[in-house]
C-alpha cells in the first residue's frame, strides 16, 4: 500500500504491457507491432523543418489529419476524434460514458486494459464469457442495458464477428454507448464504420499502432456521431488539450497519404499468417482462425508457459498469460517471413527436445 496515494487506488491492478526487453536482440513477436518501418513519405515529412517548429504547441484540433481521415473513410471531420493511442481513447470512453448508473460489459477474454480502466473508475462491470472455441456470441450483448466494449477482431484470439451482429448489439442497447475497438481491422476483417451514420450510440475506435507501423507515435482515433465526439472533446479539454504531439500529427498525415504502402504490407502479413498457421499445424499446433496480425495457438505436446520460456531462451519473444482458460495458448505476432521462419525453426527444435 502506498504511503501517499489516495486509498481509492489500493485495489487497482495496473495493466502490464508486453515486454520491451533490452538485454538482447530478440525476434520480437509479443506486442503486435508491424515488422515494417513507416512509409518513405513519413520519413520525408518528419524532417528538420518540422523539428524546428517544436517550440510551438501542436494544433489542438488536429484538423489537417482529421481532414485526411475524413476523406479516406468517407465520414465528416466532425465525426472524428484523435487520441494519444487508442489506449487514451479507451480511458476517455470509460471516464465519459460509464458510471454507477451506466455499467459496462466486455468479454472475459479480451484486451487486458478494459478491466483496468473499469477498476480505475471503480465501475460496475460484467465480463461476459466467450463461448466454445473463443467465439463471441452477439446475443450475449443484446438488450443488456449497459455500455459495451468489444475488440473486433478480438484480442488475443483473433476471431471477428460481422457488422450485422455488431448492429444488433448497438440497436438493442440504445441508451448506452457501444465501443467497437478495431485495432486489428485492417488485416482482413470488415469494419462496422458505416453503422455510425445510422446509430448515434456507436464509437468505432482504430489505431495507427498496428496496420500503420506507428506504435511509437501513439495515435488512435474514434469515429462516431458528433454528439459523442463532443463528449470526448469535453474530457480531452479537461485533461490535456494538446494530447497529440506535433511530430506524430505530421507523421500520421504522411501515413494517410501513403495508404497503398500499408495495404501492401497488410497483404504480406496476411500471407505470412497463413504460412505460419500451416507450418505450426505440421508441428501439431491448433490455431484459432485469425483476422488479425497475430495468432492464438496451442500445442498439445507442451504447456504454453514452458514453450514461452523455451522460445525466450532461444531469442524469440511471444506473449503468454497464466489465466487458466488461456494458459495453454501463446499469442504470436505475425512478422516478416524471416522472423516467422526463425519462430518455426526454434519451435521445431524445442519439440525435438533440443
Ligand atoms: C494494441 C491495442 C490497443 C492499443 O493501441 P494503441 O493505439 O497503441 O494505444 C487497443 N486495443 C486493442 C485491442 C489493441 O490490441
């Protein structure tokens, strides 16, 4: 217990991010980063001239970037809100739209930050169990009279549900906001974004961290009805009006201008995903079907924790959780073909007892 901190945080369990180790060079497949650098346009945009302007505050509205996103997605500028990573957006969502009278629900196996934010604001929350095979049943979220957060595709499973099912969840909880976290939507899933024009209680949340190779830039964005965007702005301007830094605004605008580069990278990731799933299957692995830039997989011949440790000792970093329902599984980021070949070779060695 802290000597000085408010007692209200005594029971708060903070989020534990995936390791960013410095002890050696790992094949790093543990935090779903892109193996590709930002596009050449980003390198060109973040130049000396931009650095020379760092004495000035950034545009608090991020208008230029919102205009670019508006064109790319066919939504209004007034439908877009920028945040310092989608993590900040989630923070604002829990702060703005949930309280003792507005409980929040999310899946029991999903992004580990959701229960942390619920704990931070001391919210009543329900973790709805996934069904067999880590399937999310949309009926479990219909008419629950509660705010809802769903990652689609889900993390760490990689499974996705179609927009029609999301629509049912949004339609049947009209008094509450439904947030769909589409951090991984650009690796083969179908976005529910068009629904924001028909439902004023839907927020679609995306990020530059995965598909757009900008995890270090910290940029997420929400799209939804202007009323919800105004609510989020009220929170933002009460916490940090300059939440997106100048260099990130510049890098992100250049990234939007080079969308084709990222689409091409995503194709490679999807090919590497199929390649990795097939190679692991030959080694006896069972993998959950994934529409994300990671896979969730287990090998009946070896416990997940053991395989995690042995891979780590061989210089390959993946993600493992000790929570019993998923302790057999590893979440493996899909990287370059070379990285996946190292993973597959080291795994084969471990299974041979080497
Ligand atoms: C990575 C991730 C985020 C966080 O993204 P940032 O924009 O880097 O904060 C949010 N939600 C899910 C499901 C993620 O996997």
